[in-house]
């Protein structure tokens, strides 16, 4: 089975690239994040042989799972999921950032972890609460799903080795002790960080800012992760970052992570 994850940064804007990539790579299961639409292009994906499950409501956030090995037991959202109240909103609301489903006997979660914005910001505190809810959700599912993977844009670099220059991120989100501790708490459930290989250079970065030629200079971060149970991680035969998908005209600022599993 080939599973993959990709923050497409607007599925509508990236649809031609998504269709082309899916045709080339042929993942059995694909987790998508940052859809930025509540109207997913189901017909275009169905034409490629995929069922679609989505959890999305509008122009921000949104996650999906595409599968050609079936979709069952869909679960949008997390257990006791916290909400966030933007400064220009009257009420706090939960966001469409997590979707679970069983595909071909593997339980997958497509997750889009909040960005955090700035250390100490309300969105940063929301991020930590959201990660705690993610851990609780995964913990509740493990007994019934020994083959489980959490895939997506975590908006956290697990270690200093996962950023192009640790000094450039001092005082910023994505690298703080609290965020990394939340990831460690998730891994403590018995999940394994499936480290992909890089197609170019030494470090498998998955995100490069659009600005200042950072992609061509390889000034990136590894923030798109695949966390799998030991039973699933032990069946991994290959994993790589498809850096080529970040090239060309109009790409997402993230590259897909592809994992091949013997099942």
C-alpha cells in the first residue's frame, strides 16, 4: 500500500497539479490539508478511481482523505476538540483540521495542526490545546486500530536538524520546547516518526517559504510528518519527500511525503 500526505495550499488552485501528481505517483491513500474550500472537486478525483472524504467548511483550513482501497468509519474532528476565537469574531468555533478514516485495513488521520502564529499569541496556546486533543484522540483509537498513522502538516519541526538554520528560528513558533514536547507526547503512545529520504540534498525538508528563492537554496523545514504505530512502521519499505512536486509554476509551498507499506 502506498500512502501519502500533502498540504496542497488550496485544492482548487492546485487541482491540475494534484490530478497530474496522483496520476504519476498513484497513491492508494492520500491525505490532503489546507483545502481552503468547502466544495471539494470530487468528480475530478473520482475520475482517477478515488473515493473522497472531506472535513471542510470554507476558505480556510480543511482536510481530506482520498482512497482507492475504500473508506470506512469516517470521523471528522477530534475528541473534546478546542475551538479558536479570532479577534474579529464574536464566538469561539472549532476548525476543520482533522479527519480519520479506515482505508484498506489501515486507520489514517489527516491533520492540519494550527500554525501558532507567535509565541504567547492566543493561537499558539490554541495550538498546544489542539495537540493535546489530538493525542487523546489517537490514544482512544489505538486499542481498535493497531495499524494506524497520523499524517499531515504538523507545523512543528521535531528537532533542530529539521530546519535549515536553527539560529534563524530562535524565538519563533514551530521549534519551541512546548511544541516539540507535544510531539513527544504523541510519540509516547508508541508512534514512530517515519523519516523519509530526500530526493536531493541531505535533509528531507517538506516545506520551503515562497520568498527569496528559499526552495532553490534549500532553506526549508521538515514539518509534514508521518507518525505510525510500530506495527505499521515495521512494514514500511520506502519513504520519500517528492521534492519534484514543489517545482515548476504555481506549486504548493509544501511537498508530498510518500510512504510504501507492505500489507
